[in-house]
């Protein structure tokens, strides 16, 4: 069981984010695992691409 204090607040522990058009993509803060531990970096491991509508391209 994951400690509620370590749940990623960006995706609420789900591992997915959604834009205003309901396109879902992997959470860029926790990397998709839903857990954000103290000392983790909120920055993605590598830059990611977006389309002209600013949607994440996976």
C-alpha cells in the first residue's frame, strides 16, 4: 500500500493526465507510476514533443 503522502499530486496517483479535450497521456511529473517520493525530480527525464495544439506526442 502506498503512503498517501507519496501520491503524485499532478495526476492524483493515477499516472495519467488529460487535457481539455480529454486526450490522456502519461503523467510527466511522476513518470506514470503515480508515486512521487521526496527527492524525486518533477522534471521529465528527457524533453518531450508536442503537436501544434500543445498535446503531448508519445
